[in-house]
């Protein structure tokens, strides 16, 4: 059965690569709670210590890139070298002719292999971008620089005001690939002004697949319970997990790397050893992932812990203080695509895999036999019910939602009995979320391009409304975490655009959840807030073949 499923997964990756090459795409997003971000984000400060770290990292990346380029040009160099006595031998026992050997000897005097090399000392190390940066004069402010006559004026104050984040602003982080360039876009959403704009962005080395917000400064020598921050962890096609400070603008490198790439952050003098470590191993181990990181989950009760799942079929538990892997778990037999911590039993982790099973594991007992549930197809997402810690949701590749009770664990996965199941979409449910402020309010997003809102009651689930928001195939749907904006829904997908839908302005939503929202004295038009599009984006939007499934033509139930 697994062999029959592989072609479908290959097609999914082909579609992802096609989107990346031909257009932009948003693969994941996460909200930042109000008040967590700094009011005035700071500019990246490059002191001597940071400059040394950057220079070392740049050199390591350059050496790694040169090795890969050399291997691509001369793949035979990676093969074991033959004995000197057999240099001129070829398969079948034949040898090179004397004339060919004479030609090679004649050409050696010209040293054509190093024709393009710069003239100089052969033992000299390669020049990097920041090789001589430490010899430059550096001043913390323009006032200390004797060569600057015009000091900072009102322009600096205006720039500071532009970067200001108010306590009523919402921050939204999106993992995006545009024109083959991977980066994070940090949006600011002003609800009162119906305004969404990009505050700043962060360049990434590989295609991002998942993001998670963290409120603890990473790599601190001691854990202070009162220590707060605003960071984002990013899982990519590369096995490493990068952690970036959202309160610092124009960062060149992440604050921490969880994985084998963290070896490059060390600044010891053994450069040859670091260079060897830079060549990443593909063997599954207990220290780091060796394949794409598919999901991240920060533990809100134990703030120094974060879990990650990967295509290498393992779950890793990370200590954010030491930035090391504390434990590795291998209880699935295929790629693990989604994980989630229980909000009350803070050591219990829910995980879903392409092996068509869902596991609830206690991280304190890695060798225990964990309860396991089975579903009809590959798992896409798993989510705990924030209003009942015993219940959880599972969405699958065939568009089905399973609602399960952890207290009713089956003897075998085939004997799983959900509370209810729902055929929500005809295609894969790639995005799913439960509103943490409004019980029973669900959202599903599918590769069929539709976003559907659901109302779950004691009698079961019922669809509230369905919309095509013009984001393409839906890969991310997220409710805002703050009660003041509980009905705001962020939606993104294969077109690379982010839309904020105020679901409280929808008539069907008001009928279903009217007792939980403010009353409107007059007719309300639905609010959909996105970035201002340029002419090229507008032309692309006109080509969207939504037909009768467009925004205006959808009928409400």
C-alpha cells in the first residue's frame, strides 16, 4: 500500500517546486500575541564579536559552496583514488597509448588546471566577503564619526516611528518563497484601520516548511522565568531549524541553529574540523534531523522545550537553553508531518504521520507503548481541542476530519472509533485550525482552493460558510490568538498572498455565533484585508480560474 502512495507524494512536491519556480508561495504562517513584540524594534548591531561570528560563518558557507561546485564539476574526485601503478589503466586491461601520455606531459608545463587562478601565494586562504572587515573603523553612532558632518536629524525619528509597533497591532509571520528566494515576511495588521503591511523580512537559506513562535530568548546560560522575547523558529527543506529574533531588523544570521548546522556558529581555530562537519550526514541519529523539518511545536508550559518532526521519521525534543537535542523518538514508520502539545498534560505530544497513524506519546517515557489510532489515508494535520484536553482533531489527504477521544484508545489502529468523521473537502485538507476563544469554531483549507468555516455542537459539525479567497491552493489558515480579534482569520496559499478575513462580518457566521460577538447597528459589508497589489499582481489575479466559486458567487448556508 505504501508503494501506491508514493506517486501522490511525489506529485505534491512537484507542484511545490513548480510554484516556487514560476511564482510566489506561502507555505506556513503564525500569529504573534498582542504585546509580545517590542514597541520599537532595534537595528542589527554589529560589534567586534558579532563581526567575527559573521565572518566565520560567511567563510564556512563559502567553503561549503566551493566544495559543492567542485564536486559538481569533477564528480570523479569524490571516488577513491587508484593506486599509482594503475593510473594509466582503463577497464578491460587496456592502457593509454604512449602518444597520449606524451601529450599529457607536454601540457603539464602550462598548468592549465590552474589557468584561471589568481597569481599569488598558493598557500594563501581564499578571500571571503568580510575578510578585511575587522580592519575598518567602526562607530556606534554618526555623532562619534569625525568624517560625518551632517548628523542624524528628523529622518531618524521618522524611520523610528515607521518601525513602531503599537500594543493594539497584531504581528503575523509568513514563510514565503518568491522568485526562487526564500524568506520570512513579518506583517503588521492594524485592525481598526483595515491595514496590513510588511514590517520587515528575513532572508532564509532554504525553502521554509513550518514556523513556530517562541517567547523565550534562546541560548541563554540560565533560564529566567521572567525572561521574555519574541522569536520565530523556522523548519526548512534543510534539516536545520533556524531561530530568529523578531525584535531585531536586518539580521544577517540567525540567533541559534538547532541541528548539525550549529557547528558553524562556533568560532574556534580548528577550521579544518569545522569544514568537515559542514558536510551534513544523512544517517538518522539522536542529535539532529537529517531530512526536511515538517512541523514545530513550542511547549507553552515548559518554555525551554520545543518539539520538531521530520521526513526522517523521527521526533526531536530540543532544549532552547542549550540549543541541543534532549531526546529523539522513533515511533512512526513514515514521514511525521504534524505535531502538537497538549495544553494541560504538558508532556504529552500528539503526532500524525504518512504511515496513516496518530500517536499520543508521553515524552517522559520514550520506551513506553503509546496509544495509536488509524485513519483511512495519510495524515495532514493534528490539533488538540483547546476547550477539552481529552479530544483532538485529525485531517487527512482525502479531505476527512476525524474527531477522537484520547481516553478511548483502540487495541490496534484498525479498531479506531472516532466520535465523528466529516468529509469536509474532496481534496487534501492541508490547513486546519480551532478557534481558542470561540468554542466549536473550526476552519479548514484545502488544495481545492476553498476555505470552509464549521460550527461543532453536541449533535455534530455543520458547515457555516465556504469561500474562495483567491489565495490559490490553501496551505495555511490561522485564527488570531487574542480575544479582541478572535474572529480574524489569516489565510494564505500557493499564490503567495496573505488575506485577513474578518469572519464576524459574514452573515452566516453572525447567525451561528451571534451571541459571542458585538452587535452591528447597520448592514455590514464583509471585510477582507490584504496587501496592496501592484499592476503585475492584479493581472495575475485576473487569470485565476475561479469561475462560479468566486467570492461574490458563493452562497451561504
